[in-house]
């Protein structure tokens, strides 16, 4: 089976712009979770989508949003980018039930100038 | 809220020797799951091992094993016969039945000396 794929792998934006990141889960996986990784804050949970519905949400401002499509692919959007949004954004997929093992994609590295 | 603490920012081990990485967590839940993930320089997070809290038996995956002490809320990872390819950041993570959301520790950078 193909693993989790994320596009793009690298992105450079300027403050105030918006960005959309994409994640394709492992075939058959219906849950997609997003995480932000920074040197200062470490790995933090953003949100989880299951069956096109947000099932869990972390403690991030409303500028961070996401959605999931009927084929389980997910997108994450960040509006009005700030310098502090520079990070590695990791997507993970898992099977249906909660607390299933999550398998991670290679990440999207976002740099905000 | 759950917290996960990895008290060793860096560890070093000689090739072929054994090393233990520490992790403690805090939770009021009785049913939960614990994981160790490895993140090499490529930044790809790779699952090393998983432990269900209701299982008393410690999980083992080849050279990797855990020492799960539920009462002490401790979850350490032992790597036997260390190899150069084991060099990476290791993250301890906590998950529970409310959904697929993990709480991660700050990570331990493992260096393997030839």
C-alpha cells in the first residue's frame, strides 16, 4: 500500500497570504489528523477529520481550518499567515476507530517571510 | 489535560549497546494508548512501538521493547543492539479513546557512536 502523501513538500509564503496544504491518506484509512511541528512548541495537534466531519480540534486560532473530502483526502488552510506559522505540518492517517495507530506523511515545510 | 514529558533532550549510545529512553505522562484516564515514534533527519515520523494501557504485558518489536509502569505513569523505550540507523529524534506520545489525537513529549535526540 502507498503511504500517506502530502503536497506540496515545501512552500514559501509572505505574511498576510493564505495557504492550502493537502494530504492523501493510506487507502482504506478514514481518519486524518494534522499536527504542527516547530522548534519552540514541538509537536502540537491541530485537528482530526473523520467521514468529512471534524472530530477533534486542538488549541489553535480560527485562522487554521481544514476539511475532508468523500475520498478521505484532507486539506488544511491557514489564512492571514504570520511569521510564527513557519513550521513543518504533518498529516497522519488511521483506520476508523479512535486511538488507532496513526501513520504519518513526510510533511509540508512552510516558511513565512 | 494530558501531558507527556521526556526528561532527556539528548542521549548517546555506542553501536551494539543498549540504551533506554525515558517518558512520563500525566492523565486521569484509565484507558489510553502510548506510542514511541522515531523521526530521522528526513523528518518522516515512523512508528516504533505501541502499548495499550489495559495490557499488563510490555510490548516488544524486534530490538525495541518498552517498560510500561501504569501506576507510576512511566513508559520507557529500550533499544538493544543499537545500530547507526537508530540515530534519530524519538518522541513519546499519548492517545486516548476520544479520537485520533496524540499528545507528544518534547523528544529525545539519540546519537549512535560507531
